[in-house]
């Protein structure tokens, strides 16, 4: 029995470093990913789909986001089970209780708003462990598993939250205790645990039956393997005499890439023009720039002219990339004026007086004053030379 496991769509997500146009493209990409997930489910012959939490970024998405989400969900031709997570818990203000949701929800879509077993196809159960508040005080997934009969049924439990073995949150009340899930699998209560919350695709524990699908579109630089969904061939549990059930073969779990956006960190040690050229070549070589969000971290020592070239180069590429995240906040560059810089500043009158005063301040011990003066000298270089490409 094959099904599709996905999670953390976070529809309606915004990113502060994106401009209005790119923000709209980023938001639409998350909706487009839902349609691609429907294609994957259809093409791979999946009998049903589980979405392990955080379908929406918030419980107060705008009506456009809700309407477009419902439209994307209509492209599925098999049952789809949505679990409320920490971003969209099933509380009194839940998006799933709204009139817009209730009036437009497709027939094949069901919200796992309690732990009642759902039957997507005969012989298979889907059981949810929904969040009903932002901060659960117990392990919802382990509690749900423990309450199930130990009968070896084909049963998928859908949960959400940080697993202790992965996140290290051993003392967090709502953390998912992997040992408890593995015990439920060994006892024949659960065939597979489909988790959400972690945005990187990850296997958990030793059974091969506990997985995070990860976010179908990346959301940050910290994610190691985002942009996927999982196609799972649900493996039965085989009873071992009268004792606990044991797993037969491990289930086949296939990563299927669906994401289009990327988050990329670029680091550079710059000491001369050759280093700057190499840094720019790395940025220029990035594929699909319009859907790539880049954070540049640069360190080194440059002349005023080279610092101006660095600033110009980053500004030019900022308009090509999906976003170049606030590069000025990630620069650790010492700027030291040299003879060529002084020659470029061959000014007269008031401009020459300003140049001399800034040069004097640039060599003072007070770091903030020296940095401000150096930045101003760099601007003078750019204005005087008309750009330094």
C-alpha cells in the first residue's frame, strides 16, 4: 500500500528580505508545490496523502491564501489528510473552523482534528495527533500511539513536533519521544509514523518507519535537505508467535524533489581584486537566480577602491537574485586607503577639505568614527571615479 507523506507547506509564509514582487512569487511557489504534490501522488499510484502539520503559516491567513490553497487541494484525486500543527493548531480560532474553509473544502480533503481512525482505503487506518494549542504539555504522538490496539494493522500515525533524538529537546514537554514510538511499532500498534515540524527530510530512529518528510519548498538556510516529499510503500507488521509484532521488511521510502526555491550561503575571504572576481564568479554561477535567496558573508582587507567595487558588485547582483539578504550586515571587511585611493581623490575646494578631514578621521583609534569616515571615503571614490567595475 503506497501513500504520499508531506508536511510544513506553511502557505502564506512571508520573508522580510523579499521585495513585494519576489514575495508574491515566493508565496505562489508554495501553492504550486501543492499542485506538484498532487501530480506525484497520481503518477506514483499513491492511495492517499498525509500532510503532517503546518499546512498554513498562521491560523489567520488572508482569504486569498485560503482560497488558493483550496483550489490547489482540488487537484488531488485521492484522499488527503491534513494535520493541524504548531502554526495552525485546531484551537477556537483555527483556520479549519472558518467559514471560508468549511464552505470550500474539497470532498477528498479531511482535517485530522482528533485521534479517530480514518479509513482511506479498506484495511488501512490513518490516525492523527493534532495540536489543539500552540504549546502542548505532553507528547501528543506517543499518547496517540499508546492508545491504539496492538493488532498489527496497517496503521499510519500522523504527528507533528520536534523528535528528541533529532532536536535534542529531551526535556521539552511536547517533544516527540522516539523510544515510545519505536515501542509502539514493536508492539504492533503502528506500521508507520509520518512526522512534520522538521523542514529537512530525515529518517528517525532504527526502525525505518519514522520519518520527517520536510518542507516541499525550503524556508531557511539551516535546512539540510528540504524541498522533498516522501513516497512510502507501507510495509505490514508480521506477528511473531504470541509475542510482540516484528517488522517484516523495512518499508520502501523514496525522496521525491518538488521544491524550486533555494537558500544559499556564500562565504568569501577577499584580499585583492582576484578574490573579488572569484566571489562575483560564484554568485554569477548560481543556477535559477530568480528563485535563489543568498546570504553573503565576506571577510578580509581591501582598499577603498576595492571596497567600492565589492559594494557595486553586490548591488548589481541583488537585482538578479531572488534576494541578496542584507549584505551590509554580513561584511567583516577592513578598509585601508592606499596610494591609489588618494590619487583617485584628487579634489579641490570644499571637496578636498572634506577628503582631508575624512582621511584624518579614518586613521583615528575610535573604531566607529574611523569606520564611518572610511565608508564616506569609499563613497567619494565611487563618485569621483564614476564607478569601479
